[in-house]
């Protein structure tokens, strides 16, 4: 369950520190919480205007590092022998397919995707209309790459409306609850053609508006973690749309299968080449790595499943320092010198019942070990 804006209201320890506006805010918050009830249609979005979206858009090619800050410690580096010695027997993947027409949902752990018995060309227009009907503007619409992505959109389900919203907006202490949205989301849809049809993946990226403690009365934007539950909900709705079953939601027919525990991703360093070890077969590793690249904002230019390679662009940090999310936003609005992007390959290869992920150069180029390690750490952090 995602937190509502009202979960951020804090009661001062000193009762005498209450001001009339703070007291009114607390009373309204409690009253609204008491009278609110869950809504079936709780995903109501409106894309921002182009002017507003441009101030929120994250810099191309460098957003892949946004989720890696502070999250890579758990993806420890181990030796290859340590990994294989300690790795438990890999459990068989657990999937829970359900179907509407020629559309079925499959899942493995928290990852879900749709399998449709149609070609990407047949699905492109219905997918475009699906997102537009739900209040989104498509920022990326590239059928040749089989990728579409919405622009940043605010969720009206998270913002109070009517008298309550107007009252909150009038209180100076309710900065995060005023007319601006506290959270923004965007979604990437990626299609992969298979022998029997098409696999559809939906990935989420979010930004959260928080108080800027260095400037009183100001807010700033920070990257929010990808929300797997939100991705699953949009897949259910997309399944109902593509399955063409009026009045029936995929939620009612989707079941969860228990997932056997397995060892998480491990980073090893054989012969100076940082490698991400995954305790799963190639098919699952290929899907999971692709979702991780989508969620962390890599620019995927192409892919070759038969060779197990995603072709991506990557901009290394300057001066050996990782910029923070806000610094990246500022640099996007007021751009400074930017290093030329590196064109790399993220290669997934099968190793018996496990898989290995490495970073390889393109066009006979080599990859600096520091860049390779940074990239596999970002992917590992998302797959934890």
C-alpha cells in the first residue's frame, strides 16, 4: 500500500507549539482519513504540460545511476568460487498464468509481464490508445524500437480535491499538500516478439516532491523507488483492455504462486571483469535484466535475444563523482559540459542453471572496469 500525503503530517512534541493553521491541518487530515474509503478506480493521472514536464524530466542516459546511490551496498562483491560454493539449488521458476482471450499474465517473484498472441505491429495502436485514454501523453513513441514511454504525470488519486484541497492549499504549513502534486510517475512499455506472439513489459519510474530543508518554504524533487505493485496494476488493466472482456478486471482471475526462496544477485570479479551472477535460467535473467534497465532509465537502443545482448548508452560521471538526483535535474534544465555517451552492451549468458551478466564494449571498444562495476551494481540493486 503506497503512503498517502497525510502520512507525512507530524505532531509537534510540544503541544504549545501548535499554531491555528497547524491545528486546522491536523483536524482536516483526521477528518478526511476517517471519511475516505478505498476506490476501485484509484489510478487517475493527468500528464503535465510540456513546460512543467521539462523541469521534471531527468537527464538522458544518466538516470540509470539514480537508483544506484545508497542501494548498492547489499550487492556485495564475492569471488566466483565463493558464489558457486554457497549458491543453493536453484528452484524451478514459479509462474501463475491467467488468461483473457489471447492475453495471459505470467509472473515470477515480483516481476510480471503479459504474453499476447499478436505481433508488435498489431498491438502498437491499442497500446498507444490505452495510455492516452488513461490521461497520459507519450513522450517516447518508437515502434521501430518497440518502446513507448509516458511523460511525467501526477496522480490525482494522491491529491485531495474540492474544499479540502483548497483549505490545505491556504495553510502555509501545508507545502507538500498544496496545488502541486507530491508525486509524479512515468511508465515505459517494452515489447519483445516471440515465436508465438509478443511479450509486454511495463516498468515504473517515480519522482517525489519533498521539503528542501536548506530553503524554508521550498520543495525539491527526488527519485522514488520503482513500484512493482503499481506496475502489476497497470498490467492487469492492460490485460483487461487487450483481452476485450467488458466489465471484468484481470485482478479477479490473477493468482499468485508461492515463490521458492533463492539467492539474490551477487557481483563477482573474475579476471578483473565485474560480473553479476543470477541464480536463474537465461529466460528469466533476460526478462529481469531488461526490466532493471527500463526501471533505472538506461537508453536501450536495441537488443538481440539470440546473442543475449542489450545495446545501451551510458554517460559516466565526471571527476569520478556520482551526481545526486537533484544535481542531475539542475544540469538538465541548465546544461553544462556533458561527457560523450559510451555505447555498451549488457550481455546475459547462460551458465547451466544460472546466468551471468557482464558489460561489454561495442565496435571493438573496451570498457573501463570502474564503469562496468558501476553498471552491474545499479542492475544488482534493482534486482534485490
